[in-house]
C-alpha cells in the first residue's frame, strides 16, 4: 500500500498490466492510461474498454517472452512509446474521466425524465 500513487506513476517509464482474466474494473490499466504511461497488457486487460492494441497500449502474449518483447519494443522506440502514452492519456480523458462519465450519466437520466419514463 502506498499513500500517494502520483509520485510512483510520475517515476514510471512503462506500466505493465498483466491481467489474465476477469471482467471487473481495470483500475490499474485506467490509472496508467490517465497518467500517460505507455502500457503493456495482456489482451484480457483490455476487455470492456476502448483501448486498442498499438494505439493506446501494447498487447503482449501471456508469457515471459511476450512481456519482454513488448517492453523492449517500447524501450527501444521512444517515438512509439511517446505516441502510445499521449493517445492513452487522451482516451482516458475522453472516456474514463469521472467528470465525463457524470455528464454522460446526467444527460441520459435527464433524457429519461423528460420522456416520462416510469
């Protein structure tokens, strides 16, 4: 447990999100995206999100060699790493920011009320 995750995220060059299965909230993934950290993840970690392989994160095969290959790809290509980090942050702002989510929820709830839905 850490009190303030921000300093650890700021120090990171690459994030790893090796979630193999599950359908819950992907907080670890969303935190790294929001911080603009280029992220390596297993495909299951992206399920239920708008994160796209090669655009917002890199998907690795579920083994040591797959993780190492994706990590090396980001480490060896600063332009790719930067592009993925920027795209990830933009996606997090547009789709997963609490203010955005609250606005969308309010819009839909008001629409239901205006229609006189039971």
